[in-house]
C-alpha cells in the first residue's frame, strides 16, 4: 500500500477504519504516526499529535511508518506545501 484515501460521508466510519488499520500495522511491528487535530485517544500509534510542526519533525526523522492524517481537510489544506510534501515525498522515507 502506498498512498490511500479513506473517503466517505460524515459519520460513515472513516476514522474507525483508519484506527483499525493502525492497530493492525502496529501489531505487526510497523511504526504508526498520526496527525489528528481532534487528538482522539483511541488511536494505537507510536506517535500522535495535533501539532503540525511536531508531526512534520517526527515524520521526516522516521522511516518506514504507516502515516495517518485524520481530518486531512483541516490538517493539510489546499495550499500547504509542507503538508503536501508528506503525500508526495513520504515514499522516499519509506512511509505509506
């Protein structure tokens, strides 16, 4: 899995599915990084924050992790070049 998008209506279970996937990856020994502006305690992650700068520092200093950006519309934004780089260049760090 390289880049994936979980898309659906509000309350359709997007975050619940992402949390289940994160837990499965973590159980297999794969690192999990989460940027979540809601700071939901239900994530099973090695690193979780609602702070974009903090997230970017860990993202670019980590390797081969599964990366989840919840509420991406709020987190990434249409013109945020640094956050866009996570999707376009993250593969160079081995992230999915």
